[in-house]
């Protein structure tokens, strides 16, 4: 049997491709050496455009394992800035539950899910397993940050000088905000999301050498105090280095999606939404029988998020610039709202206006 798509990696990116492909009538097989539910280090927040995509795909999330958020709150000492989405809301969902929900929808639509199957390499017209070659018209590498498919295709970029890492832990307590909260410290950020009515997830991102959750949390005394007495209800999971360069996302009849297609940083929290958009773009290109269409669309999809990420990384590296940026969005809350609208693809980039662009340039690049 020949599949239209052989997807290596059964995380959210790979399952997203499988769902999008099955909704368009393509034959799909997904291969992953792990067994569900697959968990990993993740901030667990999905922006409104990504949440809307899940709804269109028919992916159902249990309210006991997820919650809605209406914006982002930045906190740095006495500075507190609130930004709201122009419309709709994002969804914070426990990563393992998101995986279960995506896998259930993919199976319901008829995707063949081959859990516990290790891909040994790529073959002409398919992928190699321990039991032989599985034929597929297009191979999709969706196997994450340190993708083997990317390496097999010769699409690895040069090593990145920026070394950033992430680690995540959950606590048993009721969420206290309808926003994702981002606490800033020197070379470290803490992201707090309510992933259900009685649980919050805390993801820590930092620059430099490897560390651990407790040592990093000590940099956020206000957050540490708020979580005092709350029991940890998950095992710590880490990831990194986060920055992964690629030479391209298409080679012959193979393509990369999600983290396998390169990664800059998690500081803007849009990784899952980008992966879902890439899934749709890839299926469009497969149906058109021209993967070059996907390469062009993928570059366009990432252009603005990468620009936003670069700007926030500039702030992350300098306490002075970070304070200027936060003071700017505190003084101009509508600017923050517009930035979130642009970031979640609800508003066009021009909506920031000339005055807003000048304010951002002045505080971050001045």
C-alpha cells in the first residue's frame, strides 16, 4: 500500500498534518517510536488563531484539562502590562491531553497511527522501518527540535550561538488570572498558564548554561510566594538548546513541519499555532503536487513571528531595554493590544501604525 503522506513524528505537528490531510481525502500514516500520550516541555498556551484551527479540525478539548485565556500579562518588579486579544481567546491545555485529543481526531478521520514504530532512515519512495520500506508519495519530518529527518535530508543549518533552554512543571492550584502571565528576570522568563480548573503550568525559559527548575524559580520571588504550598503534580521536563537553524524545509519529495522545520525561540509562545498553519499549507502543496509552494508559504508564515521573537530577545538580553519596552506598553495599552492582534493574525502588521512602530524602535533599539 502506498500512502500519500508518511509522517515521521506523532506530536502535535505531525498529527496536525494527518488531520488536515485526512480532511482533504489523502491517505496518511503516522510513525512514532513512543506510545501515547506523548508529553514534552511546553508552555501549553495556544494563541487564538491556533485555537480556531483546532476547532475547525474538530479537535475536542476537555475543559477539565484546559482553560481559555484572553491576553498576555507582563510582570517585571513593579511594572505590570496587560494586553488583550482583539477578538476570541487562546486556549491553555495540558500537553499530554492535547496529544490525546489530536490522536483521537486523527484516528477518527482514518489516519493510520503506527505507535511504537521507529523509522530507521529514508528510502527512495518511502521510509525504512525494522520490517521494511513503507511506500509514501511525500515524507513529512515532524520529529521535533532535534529532527533526524532534517539531518537525513541534509537540511541542518549551522550551529546557533544563542543558547536558550526551557523547563516545565505543573502545580495543584486554581489559576488566578484569565491571562498567560510572563514574569521577567535577568536572562530568564517564567510563563504561567492555567491548564484546567485546579492546575497551573509554569514554563521557565533562560539563556546560558543548563540549570534546573528550583534554581531558576528563585529568580521570581513573587511567583514563588504565590505558589508556596502548592504541590507539584508533574515531572519536570526540559528542552534545548532551542535555536535550531535549517538550510530549507523541502528536499525532493520530503518536507519539514513544526519544530523540525527550524526554531528560533519559545519567547512569543506561538510554536503550536505555527505548526498548525504549516500543516494546512503543506497539505495544500501536496494536493497541488508542488512542495515548492509549501516552502514559500512556510517562509511567509514564520516571517512576522520571527521578527517579534527577535525584538523580545533584544529586550530579554538587556534589563534597561526590557524596562523601556514594558513602560511603553504600560503607558500605551492599545499598542500592546495591537501587537497581540498582529501576533495572533487577527490584525494586519500595518495596524501598529507609524507612531507605534516608532515607540517600539525607540524602546528596543535605542
